[in-house]
């Protein structure tokens, strides 16, 4: 039998396990022009929370009682499509199913000899592309500038900081535990890191570690942390908005400082982005990331959870900060 995970109901506030349903169905058979895929790795990401709401966004919402989708690595186990051979490994946005049928559209073949398969969901996949393109296209880093990254120990944040260092920036990360702070400095070579959970005044901490002000703020979290960073930005600062995980589960709009006067006085740029905005630059970005990875200039962390049934739990754990780097489920 084939296990499938559905969205059982739309979450109100923070998602719970009861919002998901695990069912079984027959393993499908590949028809003409089709391939049968076996799921090997599943990516769980904060942005999936937005697709669980019935609201207009840059992608359609998930449907109730239909399978959830995210980035997957799968193996071709049967093929009636001349472009794919059994034994091929592919990545793509696919359904949370152990086995599924595809016509091959949107799938990219990946080489397990060039990098671990899970890396194609992380540093050589959407995670790496988001970090590289958000930072370079919007942040426009220059040698000697100061870069602050929130959610810095997460999948995207940890890569952003490393790229910032490669490009000559002084990098300060914000994370949620002493262990993550130590990892940012020892493994990812951030210049400084702040534990926001044990720091009473984030605004002052940023001022201390950024005596020359903040030139680039890569925002993964939003809310109070971002307010504190914005209070320290320099003239002509650039602020890529990648995510706002701290407020994804809020049911009421939050009140905070009015940012328009800050942006005006500082002549600062704040821009939200979706990685697909820069799809024409994907080949260039992947080449850069692959080269840096091979040269040892980039490293990455993964939190691997095992078992298809544990996909919802792994997703929920994102909002508890239980991941270091990319959260992936190995089937």
C-alpha cells in the first residue's frame, strides 16, 4: 500500500497534528509517457504554513483532503518515458506520497555522485538559491559592509551568512539558543551571534555588535527582532524580506513601529521576494554554490527526521526552532 498525507483542515494559529491525515491507497502504475517515483527525501519549510490558509498568495492554497506538496527527492522505479530511466534520481515539487506518478514536467535529474541527495533540497536547491539570490540581487553586498541575518541558524540564514563572508562582509547572526550561537561562529564563521531568547535588549545588542551600523539586513523572522535591527540601519541600507516565521501563526495583525519614516530618513530599500522572481539566474547561482561547496568555502547543516509518518511532526518542529539548518525527512 501507498501512504499519503493530506491536509485534513485549515490550521487556526499554530498547526497541530490533527490538521493532517495519513491515509493509504494502492500504489499506482505508470501509464504511457509516465514514470513511477519512489520518495526518498521530503523538504519541510516554513512557507508551507501560508499555503494552508485559504487566501490569495503567490501560489494557490492547498486543498482540504488533498495531498500536501513540497520539494522532494525521488527515485524513478518504473518508466514509460524516454527521458527517464529506472534508477534516475530527480528533484521537484511533488506530493507527500510514498509512490506517485509523474509525466516528468518540472523534474530535474540530480547526481548522487556529485553531492548527497539531500543537498539538492538544501544548499544546492531552493535553500541555496534563496540565500544567494536574495542576498546578491537585493542586498547587493559590498566588501567591508555589515550584514545582519535573523533566523541565522536556519537553512537559508546559515547560507546567507557564509555567502556574506565570502563576499567580504562582517556578519552578525541572530538565533534562539546558545548552541546555535556557538554553531554560527564555529561552523559557519559568523563574526558574532546573538541569542535573542536570553538578550534583554536586542536593539542595544545589535548596536554593540554593529558599531558602524547595519548595511544589509536579511530578514527571515519579522516582528520585534526586525524592529530592533531596523533601528540600527545605515543610510542606503538594503533589506531583503525572505520570511516572517515569527508571525506565520498569528491570528490577529500585530502592531509595531511604523517603518516608513525609518526607510525614508535612511533612504533604505526594503523588498520582499520569492526565489522564483530570479528564475533566470538559477543556473548562475547553482554554479556559484556548487563551486564554493567544492572549494570548501560553504558548508551546511541538516536536521534529518526518519519515517514518512513523521513528516507533519517535522514540519511542526520548525516553529519550535528544533532544526539546525535544513529540516528534511528521510523516507
